[in-house]
């Protein structure tokens, strides 16, 4: 795993703490899958709630992990040229990328998901499966939460890029 930069802003610190929490979702999923397999093939019984729990944890890892990946600089980037750029050029690419792509996408996802999430909350949407989890509305809430966290992290990185660009003599 690459060396992670130390948290510098309040947003960075919050995302770093979130990463400590999300980190536990993966081994929890593995244990749950093991339990599901043992129950199904060892005892010939199903566990719908456990199966849905795995789906919820999986969603949490990916939806909450977006901001974590951005903070750790592990997001997808075509860096054919980027890796050879100076820190100032990288700051320009990062700043423009967040302004032109990341922040508008977060706004679109956040705004576009609100009716979907509000409808789910107003109906207290639950699993349609017998024995399923009654928390589908919480699962759907991860969509605007992801957009918000990703936007906050992009703003924190935009601030860092602007600070780099304001410094004179950086290479």
C-alpha cells in the first residue's frame, strides 16, 4: 500500500477517520460470506439478512471509499504525462480537474439523487425479501453522502493546489 499523506485539513482528518471505519467493512464482509456459505452448504439454510448485510457493506466500501481514494491519491488518473510534471503543473491539473470534473459531477449526483433518497425515506423503504433488512433507505442515503464527501475532499485538494500555485519558485 502506498504511503498516505498526513492529514492537513479538517476535511482530510475527517476522511482519514472515515477510512479507519471503512477499513473494517472488508474483513466483516469476508466473515459474513463465510457464515453464509457454511449456513447454505453445511446446514442447508439461508440467511437473507446476512446476504443483504454483505451488499450494504459492499456499497459502503465503494460509496464511502470514493473520497478516501481521492484523499490517498489512489483514484483513477491517466498519468502518462502527469507523473513527469512539476509540482506546479500537477497543481494546475488537479485544480482544473476538480473544478471542471469532480465538483460538477458531485453536484449532479448529489442533486439528482435527492428525490430518490427522499422517496425512500418517506416510505421507510425496506427489503422486499422475507427476512431482509428494513434499511434500504439508509443504503440509498449513501449516494448523496458519497457526493458530499467526495466534493469536500475535492475542495480540500483544490485548496492545497491553490496554495501550491501561490507559492513562488516551486518546481
